[in-house]
C-alpha cells in the first residue's frame, strides 16, 4: 500500500501520549488510491482548513470508519458548517473528526436519534458521557456525503491533539494495516 496512502500518513515525529507513533487506519473504507480534494492548512476565504478532504467517488455513501479505538465524544447535526459530524476521542489523547456525513451508521443512530427526537431540533449537538459509547478501530461510523457547507460528496477529516489543536493527518505515521 505504497503511494498516496503512504504519502497521507508519513512519519513526522508526532508522538502520542505514550511516546509512540500512532497506528491509525485510513478513515474511508476501501482500497487505495485515496485522492484529496482539500489539504491541511489550505487558505480558504474565511479560515485555514483544519483537516483534509478525501474524495469518495463523486457520490454519497462510502463507509467511513474509526481510525483507532476510542469513544464517541460528540455528535452534531447542522444545516451549515460540518453538517452531520462525529468526534471520537482516542486512547492516545488525540481526537478525530468525521464531517459532512450523509448518514450515521445504525449503531450511532441508536445513540443519537433518541436525543434528537427528545430535543425536537434540526440542529443539535450531543455529548455522551465520556467512555459510554466505545468504538473499535475500523468500525463504520457513517457514510460520506455532502451535508452542511459542502460543495460535493467527500469526507472532511481532522485529527486534533488533547488540547484540540489540529494535526496534519498527512504527517502522521501508520505502522500497521487495517
């Protein structure tokens, strides 16, 4: 799996809490090549881009998977911004963000939909109890899409450190395979 996948996850010396390089899976299920439509720290009209945008074949529905074990820290639905988005907290202290999803997986819906109906709001942010909704590496979280402020189907993907500072996903190392 050399090529773009290796390029996306090159070693930079970015260490996790236990001083090892992370062993993250790629967030879009399937076989490479994975192509980008947006780069980290790219200058946008109103901001710097805090993640990467991964193409998903020009249509919604590509399975989006957890890059590492962790738990759901936050789920949000919005008609603007990230649209449908999931935030995971990982054992190494980093978090990952999966935005512009077309839909949530059935297991995520089971957590979120009751909250959504109880609040009776279209735009909603939900913070489950820390650790109460564990997720395994490679587990499907949702499906890539075009929700929120998006110009076409893709996954907006971020990695943040324990202080919520963005980390370039292309600068992290991947030691193993999915």
